[in-house]
C-alpha cells in the first residue's frame, strides 16, 4: 500500500472507533503531538488517549498533500471539548511515515470560526 492508502485505512479505523486497527498502521515508537496541548509517546499512550478523548467524534478529510514520507491532511473534526461542549473545528495534520507505517503526527486545531474569517 502507498502511504496515502495506509492513512485512508487508518482514518477509516479511527472513524469506526477501531483504535486497535488504527494502531497497526503506526510504528511502535509513534509520537503524536497536539500543538499547544500535549505529546504522546508510543502506541500504549496514544491508545489510552484515543479512548478518553475521541468519544462521539466525527471528522472528514478535505485534502491530502503528499511529499515523500510526509502527508498533510486538512479537514474538520467534531468532538467534545473538556467542558463537554461539542466543537466543530478545522484541523491540519502532518503525518510522517517510516517503512510504511505512521511514525509521527503533528496536529493543530484552528478556532471554531477559522473558515469564516
């Protein structure tokens, strides 16, 4: 599979809440950084975070941009924030691949009204 095909499969697993399958597409030492919030090191920490942070989440990818071992995705995500409020935010993910697996994620969120400005 190409890196984009891998990422599409991983995103399908994420959408269905199948985090175990999602993590099969990641390296053991995967590192996920949420800009301005936290960094998760390793599959176990990512898995625990996914279980707690992404209940009732929906998202869509609007664009993929690939450059070698890097894929940038741009989309929107709806999820509950820490105050229990449903948010609808644009996001940008930078995925780094190594040997056919996702080794790093850097995610940034914009404010809820980002597209309106």
